[in-house]
């Protein structure tokens, strides 16, 4: 077997801790099921990844525990209480199951939300690294391609400054490449541009501030456990925002907008919340259309959009970022959660893999998204959500990452 890919439980995205803490504090008894999905259906992952090796890598993660040094690091952030840190000190993630069907991998886990939540990023990082390491055996010069492309990106950033975060953990080529990317960005790009990383391990290593707030699963799980009647389901989105604000205050107040469609989000996001929350994260759909919707939303509520930020995080590359910077300059504050195109730009075709929450307390979960290709859920439940949240979106585009 190869050496373990994941060697620290900090080697994950910060929002796994913020949402994990939320689950621990507010919904400790909720059981959540997560399932892996390869959206790049043309690639039969089981033909490239040995399931015994994959199981070994997952077993290595399951055997890890937080060190006192790591727990002390989390404590210094002041987001996490002593009881949550004690919980992390004894964290044991639930069992994870792997098999294959028609050349695709089936990976699932189910357990308490606060424990099972950590599997997502580890699974994606491991699968991605195993797949691309296999591919790279047949492509000479890929490291040269990576270096050239990274150097070009850094040159462009320094010539055309913009604010961004490194968000590439889940679909990185490898842990080593992500390390090299962050090392280069920290040393060669102004701190006024490079604002940090979502990866807690590398934030600790390089003295950066780990960044992130919430993912779709937070809204999905609250909807799922309240969908026994439509009145409770309808208010679950606002309930999530209210509880999050109570727990974290203003510092982690970037709201993800597209779980049940951005149009619903703007109808549900009150003036009081819009004033309090620092900004929004766009993760699907047309980013330019979204940006102008956000500007109009704030203006309609007599809020200056130049004092609010939109973090774009959907399939970004340097050209798209520069286009958005030009479009929204002096109209609204902008930043970018830049992922796969930073940590996996080595000349290989993109692979779009996800591991989503699909059930909560045995009830099916739904994500509608602003891109139909990113939707999650069984047909019957999805239709109910569409009717309830007045979802009329028809936009779809291939999921590149």
C-alpha cells in the first residue's frame, strides 16, 4: 500500500469545523447520510482506483485523532467552545462503505451529523489524488505544465490585483501540489490579494487565517428534518440563518445563496439580516446575473452594495475572475473562492466529484441550485421543494469542476 494521503484531521476545509460545531451545538442527535457521486460520468473511476487501496486510505483517516497542538490551534480561533473541543478530542467518525457498480465508485457513510460531516472532504481529496496519480503515469511533463500555469497566474494577479481565497482542497491533484500552491501564493502575492486558505492544516502551517463559513448541507439538513409539513419546511432556511447568526455573530456572516435557488434566497433574506451579514457567496448559475441581482437587492433595501461583498466560488479560472472584476468594479465588493483551477491545473481533464448529504433522520434531502446540473434529490421530493420555494429556474451548464 502507498503511504497515507491524509495524515492530519486538520487537512480539511474550515467550514467542516464551523458546520460541525453548529451540528454539535444545535442538532446533536440528527443522523445524516452522505453519498459520493462522480458527475463526470464518462470517467469510470473504479477502472483507475483500486478499491482495496482506497479502503486502506480511508482506514488511515479513521485511525487519526486530533493532537493537543491541533486542538490548541482551533481553540485560539475563539469560534469553538471547550465542550466542542472536548468532543473533537474523542472524535470517532462513523464507518464508511465502498463498493463499485458499472465502473463507478459507491461510497457512503451515516452517523451523527457532527461526526459524519468530516468524511466529505477526506473522501474527495483521497479519490482525486488516487485518480490523478494514476493518470499522471501516462503524461510526461505534467509538473512543468503546472509550474508554467501557476507562474502565469501569479504574474497576472500581480499585474491585475484582486482579492481571493484558496479553496482547492476537495479536488486537488495532491496534498503536495496544494502545499506548493499555497507556499508560492504566500511568498509571491501581496496579502492584500491572497487572503488565505480554506484548508486548516495549511493555514496552521503557513500562519494564515483559515477561511470559510457554511456549505449547502446546513440548509439541506435543516430542511430535511423539518419537511414533515410545508410550513416548517418553508421557514427552515430562515431558521438556519438565525441560528448561525446567534452562534457566530458577524465574523462568519457570509451567506450561501443557492441551496433552494437564489430568487428564493433574496425573498427570504430580510432587511435586518442583509444589514447585519457581511455578504454573500455565489456557487452556481450565471455569476454576472447573480452580481446584478445582489446589487439590486441591496439597493432596494437602502443598503449600500459597496459595503457588502460577493464571494464568487463556482468553477473559477483566471479569465473568469478578471471578467467579474471588470464587470463589478466600484459596484460591489468582490472576492473569489478559487479552487480546482489553482490546485489541479496540470493539463488533465477536470473531474467533477462531490460527496453530499442525502438523508437526515432517514428523510431525503434536496439541493435545487442555480444550475440544474448541480441539483440533488429524488424526483418526488425535488418537485415538492420546487413548488414550495417557487423555483422556476431552467439554467443548466456542465459541471466542469
